[in-house]
């Protein structure tokens, strides 16, 4: 088989399997989606401004970074957990934060 074909097939298979993952948090998914959208937009802007490959790559990298930051900042936050210590036993445990944490 052609080496280029095998490499492209491996990349597509890896991306497809990574998309099926359920272990990521909503913040991670938002950062990944933001990075993809930002990279696409940055590549378009870089190509429009510079009209060469270097400008496209720089635009894609900058867009991916900015998209990941914006995606992480705008992701919905789930239940926040705090660490507590039991004064009698000294045991440390995690539980949902109560209102005292936010005051």
C-alpha cells in the first residue's frame, strides 16, 4: 500500500476514535472545539492577509490558541467540589462546595 494512504487513514481513524471518547469534561470539549474553529478561522484570515503558506500556518496557530482560550473561558462549569477535613478523624474528603465557600 501507498505510505501516504496509510498515514492519512491512520489520522482519520485516530480522530474518529478520539471523537467517541466520553472521559473528557465539558471544559475540555469546549477548548477542543474552540481550538478547531479558531484554527479554521485563523487559517482563512492568514491566507487572506498574507497569501502564502507561512501566513496561513501562523494564522491557524494563532486562531487555535485564541479559540482554545475562549472555549475554555465560556464553557459551562459543572458542580464545583471542595476538599474538607473531618476534625475528629483527620480524614480528607471531597464534597460539593457549600455557600460558605463562595462568600
